[in-house]
C-alpha cells in the first residue's frame, strides 16, 4: 500500500499508467489522500490506512458478500489496470481517493460484482 498526501510521495511510483492517474489527482490532495491498494494488501491494511473497509457499507454496516450489500463509494471508474474509488467522508467534501490494482486481491470479487 502506498499513501500519497503530498506530491513528493508519488516519486517512487514506477508504473506509468498509475503515475499518470496520480498526477491528474495531485491537485485534490488538499481534500483527499490518494491510497494505492495492491495485490498483497489486506482488508486490515485498508482499514488502518483509511479508517473503514470498502467491503462494509458506511451507512448501514451491511458487509460484502451479503446480497443486500451496496457499496458506499461516491464514484467508481475503471482505468486500464486500476479501479478508482472515491469516498466523501466529511461535509466539507474531503475524503479519500483509492486506486486499486486490478487482479486477485481482497477487493477483487466485490469490485467485479459492483463495477457500475
């Protein structure tokens, strides 16, 4: 997991697609850190980084894989080898931007089922 809170934090990124995505979002760092979730990151890692699990709805606490589960992100967008999730967590519009590597990891099944 890589957490970007200032532009210099992005300097270690070597994936050109990811770097382009991050660079487009650098102006939003005043409102939201950018959290890069990769294949070896666990749900506990994500909770430690952002304070909640994408696998649990933040309003009703229904967890994936319940059939009643509805993701609580505001935006989901597919980008080549990355999925972007945007969560607004405060009334001032601040929140978190997650860039999740596509592949086999803790969020894969949920993202595949809830892509739109």
